C-alpha cells in the first residue's frame, strides 16, 4: 500500500489511500505502516480518503494504537468521513483512541 507520509512539526502524518480499509487490504496496510510506527513517536493517521471500513480495518487501527503505546509513542486519527464515523460510533472507538475532525486538531493533541 502506498501511504502518503509527511512530517509536520515533529509528527508524522500518514494519509491512508483508497476508499476502503477492510479484509482485502488491512494486512497490506499494517505491513506498510509498521515501519513508520517503529521509527516515530507521534503519528497522525489521516482518514479523509476512506469511505468505509470493516472489522479488519478497525482491528488495523487497534494494532497501530497498541504498537505505539508499547513503544511509548502516540497515534491519533483525523478527518473521518461520514461512513467511517458511523463505524467508529458502532464500536465506540473514541473510548480507546483519539479521533479528531481535522489534521490541525490532531497535531495539537499529540
């Protein structure tokens, strides 16, 4: 998976490409994002391109959170689309991860 990676004020912002994060591509996402998580302490996952995700996609975000927590870092999510917000609401992801409306808000909360 070709992730777009930017460094902004000491944090790494990763834009997840494509419309879906699901069983068909979550392993590719995790393989692509793991080296980024291992090398950085502050990571924002920008979701503005994702239209939907399934339980595999949600599991991939939980993987990112655990990986960062175990290494003393922090990962936050930003710019969820309406479909992604719906999935987050069903599983109350905001109880375990920081989700922000904008990239700027996410960077301020790292």
